[in-house]
């Protein structure tokens, strides 16, 4: 395997081109699916998506008074916030939408929000946080019960 620092191109299973048998370098945000199609990886570190709710960019039309339609993008209202986990006793910087921030406050904090949130909506970092919080609360509950 060649290191990126040496100036060589980094190759692994994400870069193989099945149809031509040659190696085509794909950006780290993309991968080749088993069916041969190129697809975007979920959980891109700088994607315009909320880490807690999965709310992302939508597309639609600007409609003028004359009913002319031009394509546009609806961007989510993302904020870089620091949320504190009571169970872990740590701060975490997350990129969340204003809607998710209201939901976190409504549910009683980051720990309560993550325990109720479905894993399909969460980013990779948020899934890891959810597992850590669940593990910590389980060990704390066992220590109290004993």
C-alpha cells in the first residue's frame, strides 16, 4: 500500500473500477457499491446535514409572479453548538439544526434526546455518542442496584 504522503495514489477497495479492471481514484466521500454504481457515503464530516436529526439540503423551485420556475436549494439552518452530556460529563461540539436544538432542550438534554432518537437519523459521531451514553447509564444503573 502506498502512503499519501509519498505522493503516490492511495488505493484500496473503494477505488477499484469493476467494469474496466483499472483503478479510478474516487474522492473519500464516495464509494463503489457492490452493484457497480458510485454512491455517496453517509456521514460526510462537512455535509450540510444535521448530526442529530439527519435534516439535509432539499431542492425545489423558485416560482415567480409569472409562474416561471427556476431550480433552487433549501439549506437547513445549521448551527455549530457545544452540548453537554450529563452521563459522560463531557462537552461535544455538534453541527445541528435549530429545530434539533429545540428538540434537545424539549426532551431534557443531549442524553435524553439520543436515547429516544432512532439510529437511522444520527450521524456516525452521534451513533457513537448514543452507544457510549447507553453503556455508561447501564453501568451506573447496575452499580446503584448492587
